[in-house]
């Protein structure tokens, strides 16, 4: 009887042990499944975070966009990055030759576009005259870009960019030789896609002509846009106004200047803002304004233009 009891106890012990082992295996499997699920969830979250970082790359490059980047110690070569979107950089390369006798060789402008990878944009440029080449931009800091230019196809009818690697920095209003700002005709203004910028009026006083110039700058004075005004020499800026003249929901700029020696002799120009943020004036409309005599002040000019839009 004692032997039988011992056998029974041993059998019960074996069953209990097996039960515990089976229970333990079940718990281990559940724990393992939960752990893999956690890892998968974390991996998925990381993927989403990474994707968000990639799609927001334009935010990382906003500090480079819309500034005029000039070659260090050389004012002839420059470029503007107009937009960074979906890891692509787009803009315009400009070369000026102030000494060329042939007016066709005075300037070169070409659009460029390329992919950005690891803070480097490899772009191709071309223009309507058959010039082609590559422009590699390395974003070194918010105050410098390294640019490498390679020319592949040349046109004899335009000046050509220099080939090689150069350092570019933002052109600053304070770096323009002989530029004297007109503070009373310079204003902080919100210009749609430009945001809050400074419209700067001024004169180039270094030579005998003394032309007026107009720029948009950021708060540090880095130039964002050059209006390239073609107004007469030796004039004063009488008035500047920012308003939507042609009713397209974009602010335009009215500029009125007058002769230094005869303040009654005025000239007006309207710079219309386009969808891409650039400005252009309608020379025919400007001529009509000035020949009609409705160019003495902003109110009169506004009344004259109202029926046209």
C-alpha cells in the first residue's frame, strides 16, 4: 500500500511539472509575440518620422531660398534659388559683363534644376540660346554655398560663366559700393509669398549718373530681390505705395520719382507682382500714365488706374 501511494504521488508530481512547463511555454510565446509587436510598432513609427523628415526638406533649405548669392570678391557671377520642393532645387544663374562692347555679350541668364542629396544639389542649366552646363551646389552654412560650374555647350552670342569651384555668399545691401539708402522711402511690408520683407529705396552715388535702385531685403540686409529699375538718372523718390492695383490678390508697387531740379516734373512706374513672386512693369501702361499727367501723387494715379482693372 505504501508503494502504491508513492507511485501515485510520483505520477501527480510528473503531471504538475508538465503542467508548469506547458504554462511557462505558453507565457513565453505570448511575451515573445508582444515584444515583436512592440518592435514592429516602433519601426513603423520610425519610418513615419523618417518620411516626415524627408518631405519637410524644403523647410531645412528655406534660409537659402530667394537670396541673391554672389561669388565672393566678384560681382559678375550670381544665382538665385527660387524654390526647393520634393528634394529638388530650382533657380536662375546670372553672369554679367560690364565691359562688353557687344550688347548681346553683356549678360547671361539660365534656369537650373537638380536633385538635393546630403546637402548637395546637382543641377543642370540651359538657356534659350543653346548654352548648357552643370551647377553643383554644396550648402555649407546659412552664409556660404560652394558652387562648381561646368560648361558643356557654349553659344557664341552670350557671355559665358567661369568654370571651376567658387564660394558664394548672400549679397548684402551694405556691400553695394556707393549705395545710399533713402530711409524715408524704405519700408517694412508684407508682400504675399515674400512674407515680411524690407523694401529699400536708394541711390548709387559713386558715379556721375546717380541712378535710383530698389531692393527687397531680409532683416539682416541680405538682398532677396533686385528690381533692376530703369528710371532716369538724378531723380528723387517722391512716393512708394504697396497695393493690389490689378485686383489679382497680389500686392503691387507704385513708385513715383521727380526731377532733382524740378519737383513738378514727375515720372511713375507700377511694378506688378507675379504668381512666382517676381515683379514686372508694363512699359506701355507706364507711358500712358506719364503722358496723361496722372503721375503727381499716388491718389491721382490710383483713380486713373481703377477703371482699367
